[in-house]
C-alpha cells in the first residue's frame, strides 16, 4: 500500500505539474503575442509620425527663397495630382560676384556647400528682367561650371538659388507612400497605406492632406504655405 500510494501521489503531482506548466506556457505565449502586437503598433505609430513630420517639414519649406523671383519667373513651387504632390524651394542663395553674359558657362559666386554637382540652380536678375534654370556640372576655382550655357545676360549681384525638389507618390496597389528628392529615386516613406490624398487651396495658399493606414489610423493635416505669400 505504501508503494501504491507513492505511485498515486507521483501521478497526482505530475498531473498538477503539467497543468501548471500548461498554464505558464499559455500565459507566456499570450504575453509574447500581446508584446508583439504592442511593439508592432508602436512601430507603426512611429512610422506614421515620421512620415507626417517629413511631409510637414517639406511643405513648410515650399517656396522658400523664391518669393522675390516668383513674379518674374512664374514659378509654381507646389503642384499636385491625385495621390501625389511636389514642392520646390531654395536651400541657399548667393549673389553673382561678376556679371555673366549669354553663352557663358561658368559663373562666380561665393563658396557654399549647397552649390554642388548635380544641383539645380535658378538665376535671376530683377533689374534686367532675366531668369533661367540650369544645373551645376562641377565646381572649379571658386566658380560654378553649368551644364548648359547661359541663355541671358546677368548683371553683377544677380541672384543664384540652389534648388531642391521633393516629390510624393502614393502607390495604391502596393499600399505604400513614397518620397523622392531631386534626381534620386522614389523611396518608401510609409507602408500599409490604405488611402492618401492631398488638396491644394490656391486662394488660401494652404494644403490639406490625409493619410489612412490599414483602414484604421487616420491622420489629417492642414498646412499654410507661408513662403507662397508675396511680401
């Protein structure tokens, strides 16, 4: 009887142990699942906030350093279509140190790290009512060598603006919002996007955008494009 009681006791203890182990495993599995879900939600929210901050930063710069040139050049710093938009602005500007004439390919400006190879530039002379877009081929001895020869004459102190253009494009089939800077390629900015649209209100110089992720989270923003207001 003592031996039988020992076996019975062992079986009961083993059953209890297995029951406790099952509960622990189930609890650990559920805790891990909840932890993964919380982590995924946090990462998704961080990705949404990053995308929104990037959009806000670009839109707040839209038209920067172009206020003076826009009446002369008729530039449109902001353009949009269904599920896409683009904005342009100047990242730096310098005055010509020497006058430049039509056909010339090198211009003298003060040293500036923003004026680098491949950068688009806007040249304009309000007094001479001349302007044109060009691109920097390379820098040489304090001068910018342009990709194309000048089509106009520019007086000394004419303005040269180093340009930047960013583009956003929503690819509905792939559920991804992409961004491209200058001559680069479109890179994913936010994934799992179920809807995206942007509307421009020219009379108010403002932009309304909406991002929807997984048909759940929605972010709306209304931004006033201060740099489009003429002084």
